[in-house]
């Protein structure tokens, strides 16, 4: 009987998604910026497994870039994912959105948890790649420790 309930719930959720409005395409300038960022990421030494993908947020299909970071001094590597954000005026709010109207925004959330004697969590060398993206691709990219 439990499996029948699971099938019914899955069918209901699946049919509800069928009626959901399709996500809107991201603005063309956002795609152009993402292509620029991806090209830089693929060429940067030590930044491996560069991936480009799309996720849905606020009714839009938005790009993300992901990579495996260079090793830190302790040999740790982390997967870092920068996701695009829509501008605040488009989503009509002032949080979890891009406040810079002049250029696309990309944000990565990194784990900020650590316990002594650890020297701190790895940062994935985000500053190295962010500086290049911001300068060469006219984006506002940043990483936030949560």
C-alpha cells in the first residue's frame, strides 16, 4: 500500500509540474558574459572540471559555472559553483538578487565552518578567478562564506 501512495503522490506532483509556466530565457547579455567567464575558466591553470549549466530561479533559466579548485596548502580541493542572479528590479525584491544594474551578477556560496586547529575552510581560489571575470567579462562575481 505504501508504494501505491508513493505512485499517487508522484503522479500528482508530476502533473502539477506539467501545468507550471515554462521558465523564461536568461537575457542575452547574461549568456554572453557567461561564455566569456567559461572561456577564462577553461584556460586557468589548476581550475579543473569546468562545467557550464542552467538552473531555474524566479521563473528564469539562469546559467551557472562550476569547477574543481586548485589544491590549497593542505592539499584540499573543493567544488565551487557560481550561479547567476537576476537583477532586483526584475524580481521585485532587495535580497538574493543582483543590485548592480550595469552588469550581470554571479555568486558562489562557500562553507565557512571550521574548528581549530584547522586554519580555516578552503576558499577554492575564488579571488583569482573572480578578479579576471570582473575585469575581462564585465560581471560582478563574488563568493560568500555561509
